């Protein structure tokens, strides 16, 4: 064999590993075969870009057993299916995370999200695969959650070699072929692949890990135009003047120098708190309640994935307890009576620390507070097909109050 041939990519071995991955993870077959292989000596191992190209190092394939290569195939395609590049871009904008160091943290956090349950059951863990437990973090969380729990330092020094490509963190690499390069998938093709994989997961109950089941459920509820509007409204409210701001003596104000003998506090930015009031009255359908839970998850993402800063208040004629958000599906939506969301506003303002934003999800059949609450308000209004009979709450002449002018209103549906 010539020296040139000896350094060539061993496609037979690489594709044998992909077949092994398909046999042990059949629900990922569509995605695994959608990846286009690009030989590259500039990638350390294997890496993907957002256009579903997989860049592969020939020397990495030579030294890695087929069973481990199968695990790498699944790992890399997981970044793309879970949209880590798009989510990385959003997190970077929302949290101001810039530069290669922050993108490395995103790559590590994305690996934590994938690796905690992807291996086993016939899929060998590749050498060097990182886990959240290695830095003392709990399993089962999302990339956005992990990002807020660790920084770069000695405890993650052994992970500095990681580079799964722009498909893992959104930062384009020098080896990327780019949007105009050959063999990339269009946005519609990428969406079709994700949908087919989600179908495969939901159609084989019990065969996929919890992380994949959660992903498949969300894949069947893609972002809708109103969800983008609602998220934008929440972000605008939480970034407005006065929201998420408080005075602190931790760093004295610069004007203290002009007042000898006095220490003045400075105005410091803190993460905004959001309280979501959900209308659980009899006039709200089960489908709308299900949509409300999806909106709660979208609201959590709109404030950077900080679930600990989001509380939920179910409310019909009376407000229930304010629940701290862990998982949206775990919120008990009790109710079924009449509607008076004024009690929901009162409970939201009394629940622990005062929220910076109140988000109300309702069909609008309610009385509203007479005065503006001391925080910003966003109302997600479930749409109704028409006025004829659709506003009847045991009174054919009932006409609901329109949302107050001091609230930002977004129509849902």
C-alpha cells in the first residue's frame, strides 16, 4: 500500500461503525444516514457543522475500535438533533457569552446533556466522553442548565481538548464548508430528519432513554409564531428599566467619592424573576391548558433557562399556591370553576420575592386588577374563533373585559 493510501480515511471501518450504531439505536437511523462524511485532518476526532456534515480525522478512525466509533456517531448526531448550535447562539445572545472560552463551555455543557444517558445497551462509551458527574453535577439536565453551574478552571482542564464542531456550539470553525458548501442539508431537510427521528422514538415505547423521549415530545411541538412573540415580550419586559435591578453595597457607587464619610449603594443587575398565572377555569379547554404548559417551558427558555426564577400560579376564581418551576408537566393545574384572575395577581405579588414580570395565560374571561401592578405584565390570550356564544359563562349576555392597556398582549393560537 502506498504512503498516500495508508493515510486515507478508512470508510469501511467508519461505515461499519455507523451500521452498528443503527442496529443498537434504530430510532436514530434516519439521522445517522443523513450525515455526509467529509475527510479532514484538521479536526481532532469527529465533528459536525449545522448543515449536517460530519468531519472525520483519518488517524482517529484508525486508532479507535468500531464499537467506540459507533458511540461517537451517535454522540455527534445528537448535537444536531437537539439543535445545540441554534440553542448555543440563543444563549450567547441572551447571557452575553462570547469568545472561544464560552463556546467551549457550551460544548462541554452540551456533552453533559447528551452523555448522561446515551451510552450502554449495546453502545460503548467512547474514551474521554465527559459526564456531568465528573464535575459534581446532577444528571438529566439541559445544556442551558449546566452552563450556569460551572466555569472554566482546573476542574474542567481535562476537557479542554473537546471540539465537536460548530454543530455543537454554533461557532464556525476554519474547516467548515459553510452554508454554500456541498452536501449540506437545507433547513427543511433538517426539520424532516428531526421529525422522522421523533416519530421513531414515540413509536417504540420503552426503547429510548428519558432524555430522548423528552426531546421527541418537544419536537412534536415546534416553536409557533405566537411563542416567538411571547418570548420576545417576556425578554423585553425582563430587560426593561427597573426589572431585575436592585441596590447593593457589595460594590459602592462611584458617586460615593463626592460624599465624604458615606458609602452609597450601586444599582446592580440580577436575574429577573417571572411569575406565570395560568387560567384554570371551566372556560379553558384541556387543549389550552396543555398549550399553557408548553408556554411555561418557552417562558423559562426566554429568561435563559433559569427554572429557579420562574413560579407558576394556577387560578380560577381563587388562586392556588405559587409553584416553583422544575418541569412544566409537574405543575398541578387545579381549578374548573369561575374566573377571577385578580386573585392570581395578588398571589403572584405575595409569593416570596416580588416578580419582575407577571405573565398571564388566559382566555380573557375575567376581571382585571383596577390598578397597574408594581411590575411589568404580559398577557398570553388564547384565541377564540368568534364572539357568538364563545364568551358564555352561564350568562348569554356576558362580555369579558378587554385586557388592560398597561399590559402587553400576545394572542396564542
